[in-house]
């Protein structure tokens, strides 16, 4: 019996696939409890800030639990854990900033996957592992042993007399200051006298004194003309306030108002489709990846049709660094129609990593689990689509397809006409080797209505969802997702 378990937090999702012996199935059914997962076949750890995710088997899971627990103990105690940085399948270590942490995993083919986490994401990972370890119906044989760190690993204590020295110095200084102030005379306080109010009234037949010279007739004419011009400008401003839009041009102030007043896109499915659209747009236009020598982070605002309407550098990224990215070329200035329609906005964190990997995630994370739009559920229709998909992929996936010994697993969305309109890697090998598969060339999102020209990147046509596995030797497997 196949069993799937998931442990979710806003920034991390831990997913386990496994099974249990048949004798335990009947016991679970009799007691009404969830089936006991005693064997794990696949483990995946997903992060909201990265398209990459970690995967493996039981050894990977054991190493992940051990690394997270030891490093979490180190962070909370402030004392370096003696075993946290020893060689292992999964390791956690401090990043390049105080609030950054580096998660490193070794894949079976010898590759290294690096995922950068902030402190909030780290503690979500700790919490997810804690949820799993507390689940008695999942791998009850897993034993997590936590031991106190030996006293020899503590930082040296400051001697008591040194700790007391600042206090004693402060008390002594206060006493000396008090003695000196005792001999100073008490200052006398003088109450100010009230001054008579000066009259500003003009007496009969008397002009107020002024230092200005008398105006000539020419000066009076110029002054009257200036007053008339000021009145005309004031009347013009009153009739046409500067904030009103003019034509199709949009000012910076109008753009800021649009971003401030626009309704945020929060639907997880819409956020997910916009994210995939942005990833392909930005990744496809990021040519000179070697020019990026440090991670560059930006907050990017996009509309429902995938248009980038604004972006700003974040996390100490210089504003001028956008020239190393395709963002300036992809930015789209909204029109007055967009302002009048008050288009909804979705914000994403986009990171151009120094390793040439693009990372895009919703700025505020997902408030729920993303879906795949309207789905085709008719069994006969799905069977026909599946047969057509197998024929299509087998024609283009041959024995020369390189997988480096891995199974490349994808979720693929197919329209009723058989067009591949959406797909998403489901393991780290698929993410790394996506370009080796025929999927990028076969992708036609317009077939499902996913197009900027239509005004939305959310599919308007239903799709059947399938799991596609590309294997070595030109083999391909397709099954319902």
C-alpha cells in the first residue's frame, strides 16, 4: 500500500512517500488510525524561496533530521555544535550574513545543491522536522538522539572581578561627581519682568514707518501684471490638479499610487502560474549569467498577465545592479487604463544567484496550496490524452537523452487537444536537467489560454495532469498525476 505524508509550514514543505506491510493495513483499518508508514521510498523537501528542492531516500532523511537538529541546537544555544559540520549527505552552516544560513545536500550523482535560507525559513525547517519526528505513525523506528553539548565546547567565562569592574567604576565616578557638585553654589533664579505689549494700531493721519522706497509707476504696473499671472496660475491649478492623468503617459507618482492602492493577488493558484510565467520570461532573457558575482535580490511587482510593472533592489543589493539582469528590458510601464482599472498586483522576491541560478518566490509566501486550474476529470478523455502524450514524447525522447543516471520527474498539464500547456519539475534532477528534455520545445501555453495577449497567464481551458518520468536509454513513463 502506497502512503503519502506531508508536513507543511509557510516556507517549507516536507513530503514522504512510503509503504507498510500488509499485516499492518488490516490493523490500521480496524482501529481507525492512519496507516503506519514503516518504509520510506522517497523524500522531498521544498522551499518557498527556491525552485530547487532536496530529495532522496532513507539515508537522506536521516541526515536531514540530524543536520537540522544539530544546527538548530547550535543557533539557539549560541555554542558551535561539534558534530554539525562533519561530512554528511545534508549539512547546515552559517551563511555570509548573520541572518543567512546555507543548506547543502549531496546528490547521488555527486552534485552539490546549495539553498540559502533566512532565519525565519530555518526555523520553519526546524518546525517541519519536529512535526515529522512527533508523528508516531510515520517511521516509528527513527530515533533522534539529542545530547547536551560538553562543557569543553562552551566559550570561556569572563572572571567575576572583570564583570564587576564596569559597575564599580560607574559607582566610583558617580560618588566623585556628587562630592564636586556639593561645593558648587546654588544658582539664583531671576523672575523675568513683563514687558508692555507694543501697539500695532495705526494712528489717524500717521503712516507706519517702512524702509522700502516708494514705488514708481512702472513698478506698480509690473506688480499688477505679476498678481494677475499668479491668479491665473492658481485658477488653472484649481481646475486641473497635477495628479490627474494625461493621455497614456504615467508618471512616477501615479505608478507609486497604483502599487499602493492596488489589490494584492493572494490566490495561491494565481500566484503559482504568474511565478512560472515570470521564471520562464526572466530566465529566458538572462544571458550573461557569469557577470553576476554576488546574489542580487529584487522585489518585483507583476500584474495578472505577467507584466513586470515595477521592481526595486532589496537585501543590500545596489540599485545599479539591475543592469546585470534582464529586469530593465522586461519592465512594462502601465497605461492610464491600468490606473483606472486598478489592476491587482502580485509581489515576488527574485534572486539572481552568483551560481547562475534564478530563484522566484511570492514575497509573502503562499496562503494555501496552489492548484493547477480547471482540470479534466473524465476517465475516457484522460486515457486518450495519456496515450497521445506517450506517443508524442516517445517520438522526441531517444536514447541520447542525458539524465546523468537520474529519473527526471515532471508534472505536465495537457489540454484536451493534446497540447502541453504547462509543466513543473518535481525533483532536483528534473530542475537541473530540464533543458535536456523535449518539454521546453513542446510547451504551448497559449493552447490553454495562458498568454499576456489574453490579459492573463491563468489558464482558461481545462487540462489533464500527468506525471512524466524521463529515464535513461530513451524510456519515458506517463501516469495520472
